[in-house]
C-alpha cells in the first residue's frame, strides 16, 4: 500500500459514496487508474464493505449497553459454541473477546429497558456457559467513528 492508496482510503472513509471521477480528481490520477486501485483495495480485503451509518437514536434504539460477560467452560468446543451463539444476537453491534478477568465485551443497542430485559432474560442467559453478566449503560457518546487515521506520508 503506497501513499496514494492511503489518500484514497482516507477519502473513502469519510465519503464512501464519492464518485470514481471525483475521487480521481481529488487524488490527481485518471478515472480508469482510480477504478483499478479501488478494485485492488477491495480485492485485497483492505476495503471490506461500504455501508450507510444509521443514526441509532433516530432509528428508535434509545438504549446503548456495554455488557461484560464471563463464561465457565469445560472444553474448547464450549468456547466455540458460546462465540457462535453470541454472534447470532441481532441486538449486538460489536463483540470483543478479551484477556484478563472477563471474557467478552458486547455493545448492544435496544429500543428501551423492557427490550434490554428481554434480551438479557431470553437470549443472553440462555447461552450455556455464561457465568456472569455486568452491564453499564451509555449516558453520552463522546466519539464514535469508523475512520482509521491512515498516515499519508
């Protein structure tokens, strides 16, 4: 990945809907050369997808929870099963497996407290192996971005 690729990625991270010709103009290369570069970045997996970022609150998901869970495992297949079942939770936006005292951190968006209660009681506690659940609710999001600060130098 060269400087031009990093410049392309920085622009696309801010505006994934920019036209190929406008992107080419901003970078200073021809549209066919730009298309080739973008296709190469896509094929290599550097660009995973293009998506619309929906406003969570405007979409009616007023409660954002950070959930930390610990699991009790008997064997490695249990861990795979816990991961599989966690990945199936549609309310979960992000899930991280952690080191240290806890095993997973989940970012969960739900409409309201009754929805959260159903999520915990009907879905999360139904996963075998989950031993401990701790939740914190987000009061305010100070920063939320998908942009990586790619150095153009």
